[in-house]
């Protein structure tokens, strides 16, 4: 009997010793758990892909303010993706006439007057006034369902945001764009709220 007790307690203690992590395996106090370099590299590659997609899908065309030159407006990358500048007024036009006859746009291509009212290109930087507090799910809802702020019960996104074309991007491409946007320099810019048309919408 005694010998069984001795063996089983020996077994129990050796189990305890074996299952306790060795000191050198424990992360040092105050350091984050080690991230393997391949994960980091994977993230960098995803961000690079996102940056490239943002470039070739022309997001800057509307979401980045422009500098005026003698050849016309050129993209101002120092304000990349920060949306329509808060202090810039929309085009000074007869809105009633524009809503019936065509479109008007600021020379930054960031504020648009048309039959839908006035739309302002959003701030897509990592700042809280941009997409800094968005989840990836919100970004998918914005691009796949065309919903403002990426919330399912919010209003539809207005023209000229071409979400119904971008919705054809793969999950991998959208994830990469979102990862890139989250990595951008935060630029604080509270884009003005969209405005409804001054005339009643026709055909409805
Ligand atoms: C032709 C102009 C144009 C292009 C190109 C464009 N956008 Fe937009 N985008 C807009 C406008 C204008 C709005 C604001 C629409 C509104 O308020 O309803 C907007 C809104 C958005 C929103 C919603 C923001 C919010 O707060 O709800 C997201 C997200 C977005 N764009 C992402 C992108 C991405 C990513 C690209 C490139 C792949 C892109 N846009 C290209 C014009 C454009």
C-alpha cells in the first residue's frame, strides 16, 4: 500500500514539474508575447498590397485634396486620403440649376453638387475623424452594401463613390485595403455632412 502511495505521489509531482513552464519560456516582464517575423512580414505584405490597390483603384482621385498648379490640380500626398477639407466651401453655384442640368465639383474633386444634393469625399485616414475606429466588418458593409459609416441601418452612400464597382473586390483585396488604411498617417479632418437636394427628386 505504502509503495503505491509513494509511486503515485512521485508520478504526480513529476507531472507538476514537467507541466510547469520553464522560466526561460516565460515572456520577460513588460514585453509583449513574441510575434514571429513571418507574421510581421505577412502584415507588411498585406499593407503593401492594400497601398497598391488604393493607388490603382484611384481612391486618391476623390479622397485626397489637390494642390493647384499651372497644369491644373495635382494630388497633395501630404494630405493623403483625408477627404474634403473641412474649411473649404462646396462649389459656389446655383444649386437648383446644377441639380437639373448636371454636376459641379470643387477643383480638389472632393465636394460634388448633383441631383443627390452635395456629397463630400470621406476622410479615410487612420485618425478617429477617418476610419480609425472602424472595424473590418464596417469597411466590408460600406464597400459591399454602400452604407454610410459601414453601419447596416445607415443611409446609402451617395455618388460619385463607386462602391457598386468596388464591391467586386475579393475578401483578400478588401482586407488588404483596410489594413493599409489603418496604417496611414492619421489626419484630423471633420468632413462636412452631406446635404440633400434643394429641389424635389424627379422620377420618384
Ligand atoms: C469618384 C470619386 C470617389 C472615388 C474614386 C472613391 N470614393 Fe470613396 N467616397 C466618395 C464620396 C463622395 C464619398 C462620400 C459619400 C457619402 O457621403 O455618401 C465616399 C465615401 C467613402 C466611404 C464611406 C465613408 C463613410 O464615412 O461612410 C468609404 C469607406 C470610401 N469612400 C472608400 C473608398 C475607397 C477605399 C476607394 C478606392 C478603392 C474610394 N472610396 C474611391 C468618392 C469616391
